[in-house]
């Protein structure tokens, strides 16, 4: 909200470096306020979500030049079979991604005897990996480390649901549409762009970020109502085909290019 990004410098927002953050702030000042690069030399900005679009508008970019075009998954991996009693997390194992909240919710359900044979598969690596492995050592949780895109999609296709518990702003949330492509619903925190992707009780469920009890409640709903979960997964697959497939995205991009060329 300021002309010069003093708060970002003070908090070392770029790579936790005072000097690097100062450098980025100066670049922004020069292009935004002095050279007017963003307002006079760019025909169209592409935002991945309405959330990002709004943030760009708040930062001073011209509203009329910002178009929303989401990411997509290619090639179409096809729906999975969802036979395994498995929930899956995919992402960096760090506090802002909500992994501790997820493990605590899983622990709560396990202690209450409400998991009914389900396990949690955690795909990814990060600074919290060792701590989370120790924290979940007595729980039905499997840490798989990093996996290739193909392996990740395969695991998504064998799961009942993806859990996306991020506690910071995401610009999009590609793994959510990967889950849609495989025909499984998503439980996500209601923050940033991720909440746009999830259509409540249609392609998945939303919960308050960081709320362990609320997340546990949503997980239990998926476990206790398999037909509802299956219906949400089927609809998620339809949403993928309509909005996040290669064909639909190429059409959006061509239309966007044409609108710029024709002016």
C-alpha cells in the first residue's frame, strides 16, 4: 500500500535478505513510479486467479489490462480408480503449507478411532520432514519424499481425496487441478487462490486455515460418506475437462492473444 516497499525491506521479504529485498523494492519503484513500465508498455497482464488479479489491482496495475487465465494439466492423465483407503498431501513440508495442521488432524481422528483403516500419504520434502516423521511415527502415515509428476498423478488416482491445507497465499494451486484431472475431490483451506478452485460440496470442501478440528471434521465427512466423495470426484473431473484441460486452456490463450492483436 506504500509507494516504496519499506515493510517488505524491513521484513526481508525477498529471500530473507535485506539487500535483495531493497533491490526488488528499487526495481518496483523505478518501473512503477518513474518509467511507468507497467501502465504504458504492457498490453495485457495474465493472472492465474481472481485472487491474484485483485492483488495486482491493489498494487496499482491497471484493472482493465488484467485477464485471468488459470494453469492447466497436460497431457490429460485420465481418471484414477480410487481403490486405496488413502488420503494424500502433495507439497513442500514446511509450516506455511499446513503440514503440521494436517498431521495433527490425522492424529486426532486416529486417537478417536475414526480413520476406519485409512492412511495418509505425504509426497514432498522440506525443512519440516524429520519433525513431521517423528510426530507421526505412531500414526498410519507414509512419507514418500519427492516423486515425479507421473508418480504423483498415479498416487492421486489411487487416493480418496487430496488435502491442501496451505496457511499462506497461493497464487494458484496446481496440485488441486491435478486431483481434479484424476477425478478426486479436494479438502482445502479457505485462503488465497485455493479457495477459488474448490466449489464447496461440489468438487471438495473448505476449512478454516490452521484449524485442526475443522480439518478433521472434513476428512471424516469424506471417510463416512464415500458416495458423496465419489460424486464430488466425478464432478471435479468434469470441471477439469471444462476449465483446466489443454484444449480449453489453448482456446482461452488464443482468445486472449487475439484481443491484444486486434487493438
